[in-house]
C-alpha cells in the first residue's frame, strides 16, 4: 500500500511540474511575448552600439591629439604666414545665349555608354 501511495504522489508531482513547465513555455511563445522580447533585445543592441560609438569617438579624439603632438601641429606658429595665392580668372568667350559649338569627330564621337 505504501508503494502505491509513493508512486501515485511522485506521478502527480511530476505531472504538475511538467504542466507548469509547458504552460510557461507556451506563454513565452505567444506573439505578444515574442514581440516584447525582440523589442528588449533591440533596445539592448542599441545601447551597446551607442556605447561602442562613444568609445570610438573618445579614442579617435585621443589619437588625433597624439598625432597632433607628434607632428607639431599644436606648436605656436613662428613668423608670418605666406600671402594668399591669387588665381587668374579666365574670361568666358561664349555668351550665355549662344551655346558652345559641338565639334563632331568620328574618332572621338560621343558614345552614351562610355560613361558607364
């Protein structure tokens, strides 16, 4: 009699345990729960990406400072800067009303497919 009671209780407990596990898994697989899990993962990924971008920016600024020191870009400028260059302006010989004449040459004729 004691054996039967023990095995009946053990079976009932296993059934309750299995039913509870199955119900939890079913609730995890509902569309609403899956959407919430996906949203949480996306937010976590966004935070990790933001932290990575901030680390990259900090390290980039630090490296720029190191390179500037190594190249002497932060040293004060001695003397005067050279004068600004002046560029010659070429006058347009064609008027706005007259388009530039197109010269047709068989050797270098315009081909629409050359640019691609």
